[in-house]
C-alpha cells in the first residue's frame, strides 16, 4: 500500500512539472516549414516567407513590403482558467513608418472570443492588443522582444495567438512563445484597497474589501485550475459564503472595474 502511494505521488509530481512552465505553442521557433511560404502548425501565415535572418536557430518568417494587414496566428488549446501564462515573441522591422507591429491575441471559449478587458470595440487597456492598444516600438532595425504575463479568465479553454504587421513594412518574426506558468501569482493584487479575511476560512464565510463599492466578480479555482465557485458582490465590504466548497487550498480571483486580484485561499 505504501509503495502504491509513493508511486502515485511521483506520477503526480511528474505531471505537475510537465504541465507548468510548459511551452504550449507549436513550432514557435519557425524552424519547420511545409514549403517556403507555409510555416508548419500555423493556421494563418499571410504573405510570409522563410528567411535565414533569424533571432535564433536557422529560420525566421519575414513579411517584405506589400499593402494591407498581414497576420501570423494559431489557436492554442488546453488553457486553464486561473493559470498564469507568459506570451512573448521576437520581431525585427527594417522598413516601415513606426506603426508596423502589433500583438492581436485573444482568449477563446470554444469558437467564441472572450473579451475580459473592455469590449470588442474598446480594448485600450488590454495587454493582448499591445501597450495601451498601440503599436510596438520598431526597435531601430534590430531584433526586439515583446513579453507580457496574463492570467486566463474564467470559462476559457484556448488562446488565439496572433501577431500583425502593417502596410509597406519589412517585418521578421521568430521565437514566438506561450508558456503555462501554473497557478496565478498570489501577489497579483492590482485592486486598490483589496483585502480578504479571515484566511484560513473557518466558518464557511469570508469578507472581501476594496476602496470601491463597484461590482466584484468572485471566482475560486482548485489547484488543478478548475473553477469550483463563482459569485458577484457589491460594496466596499462584502461577505462571501463558501459553504458549498470542501475544505482545501484554493486560488481566489476577484475582478473589479477590469482589474484583477488573486490570492491563496485556505478553507478549513
């Protein structure tokens, strides 16, 4: 019996190591090509060609002039709500007008885009659309890295990874990455005045406070990333009843006015 327990524990630890800190994008280094204009595993690769001018490895993808917006994208499955993900890529612009490169990504639930910051018409503070919804720095013709870490919102199961180049630019792409960091950081407290108490929770209820009385969306996730509780409260101080959840360790996620705070929550 003891041997079986130890074996199970080792398997669990191995699976955890594989799941977290894991690269989830396919062919992010652009080393594999079906032909000179089709990078393997990328579902959209508009007007791109294989180039030996690479940030690392042997190849990159280049868009060399021409009109219109051109995309490089793929949908990444297996996203876990509440987990932290780091999105990064390298790019180089050797010709253009300083409005040549953007990230244009989105969470998805099935085939539906999920907008959790602003909406489809106003995403000015969305890190998945660039800094303040603007263009990235052209980088003076040298390889430049863009990186952002975000937390997957509730009810999503995939991520649409897309980068864009614009008219008359010469833009290179390489080393695109989407890494699962695991459970969201417990220090990601961006809501002003955010606090919870008591913690551990001993009577099936805890209090959430902030400086604002605006509506707060409450979500609780287990250590595997599965959502086990959701509710909405309002007020500077609100009581949350979690009697429906078993004892254990969880991640609490609170969203207020587009800002998110996460915290480890212990239920006894």
